């Protein structure tokens, strides 16, 4: 019985310490008021817009969340011209190069059940775009 009381007390002390630490970390320094002239300047400044993605990637075949009844399938898509395309799947990895129009196709082998396929494209500047496909390989009649 004494061990339970000591354990409960120790748990309360630890919990209180964690709560105090979180409370101290969440406190923010008070904001300084800006003079009216700076407030107006700040309101006039346009907000920065994020830069557009440098490389695009579209998977044209197969569709995400599809049920497939063949073990071998083609992964096809479109990206930047001459981009390096890496297809990672349950059984391995394929590295191919998109053609001058950005089209690519590669055959992969599925495993029975759920398959997660990640397609990544890299351009010569090092920009990356990735997409993930979830496919189910089943030979059951539906």
C-alpha cells in the first residue's frame, strides 16, 4: 500500500513538472506596438507568394486506389523533359529517363495484396516532385 502511495505522489510531481515546463515554453514575449507610420507601410506591403513548383509530375496510368488483376503493370506519366524518374515499389526500384516531351513508361511487378508505389521525378536543377500510388493486386473474381 505504501508503494502505491509513493508511486502516485511521484507521478503527480513528474506530471506537475512537465506541465510547468510546457507552460514556460509556450509563453511568448509581449509584442511591441509599431508606430502608425510603420503599421501603414506594413499593410501596404504585398504578402509574399510561394514560388511555383519547378517540376511537374502527373501519373496517367494506373489510377490511384485501383484494384489490379495482373501481376505486371505499366506505370506511365508525364513530367519535365529529360527528367530522371525513380519508381519505387514493393519488389524493387526502377530508374528511367523521361523522353524529350516528358513522357515515361516502365513495367513493374506487383505483390499480392496492397502495393505502395512512389514515383519521383528529378530535373537537372535538382528540383523534385513525387506522387504515391496505392494499388491492390488481386486475382479474385469480383
